[in-house]
């Protein structure tokens, strides 16, 4: 009997000092499985993606030249930007005996692909209403498309603005093309608000 009493005390001592596993059956709760960590979806805040700017050129004298090209740029991601804009171009010549002027206007679109943080490749498409080169009447106008390919460099001007310069080549010159300069150098500024 002594042995049975000692065995009972030993089992009681071991049982009272040991910790049992807490089981969901005992408390009535089911264990919560660990949820896999969800990736945060990038938010598309249009205000942060848009920037505005463009190019302009002016000179006055015997020859007057005005070029305005406002654009809206959208950064699709860190490497790709696309943009759309308008083009207005005025050319006037006044030498006393000879005087004429004309305007060119149209649409402009482009895509930029950044090769490094500030170096980019660019494709540009312009669709312009311009004087017909086969007509003596400067008011006779035709739509002409221009495709430019090239690249350039971006210099940041703070957090939300940048200075852009690029060298572009007209790859589809045709008989109606009036912009023969190849390459064409572009300079502009884009700023976000």
C-alpha cells in the first residue's frame, strides 16, 4: 500500500508541475491559421503621375518664328512615360518688298523609355496641318505626319520638375515634309503639381 501511495504522489507531483498543451477542443476555440502576407498593391494616384510642360521657341526680326508645344506627361511606371500635346507654329517673313506668313498646328504624342535614371530613348509622332508644298497659295493646307526617333537626357530640377533635352531624327520624311533638319534638337521642361 505504501508503494501505491508513493506511486500516486509521484504521478500527482509530475502532473501538477507539467504544463499541458492548450487545445482548442478544451476551450472551444479553433486555432487561427497564419495568413500569408499580402503584397501591397501599388496605388495609382493620377495626380502624382501627371506632369505638365512643353517646348517653346521665339525669334523676331525680318523673320518671325513662334513655336509653342504644351504637353501633358503621364509616368506609367519608373521607366516608361507617355505624353500628348498640341503644337502651334507661326512663321512670318517681312523684307519690305516680300511679305508672307503661315501657321502650322496639330497634335503631338510621345513615349519615353528610361535606360538609366536620367538617360532615355524616345519615339514621337506629330500630325500637323501645314501649307501644301505643291501649292503657291499658303492658305492651301494638308495634314502631314512626322515620326521621330532618338534619345536624350533628363536633369531633375527639384522633386517635381525636370529639364529635358533630346536629339531626334525624322524617320519618315516625304515630299510634303517641311521640317528637313535632321537631327532636330529639343529642349523642354516638365513639372508636376
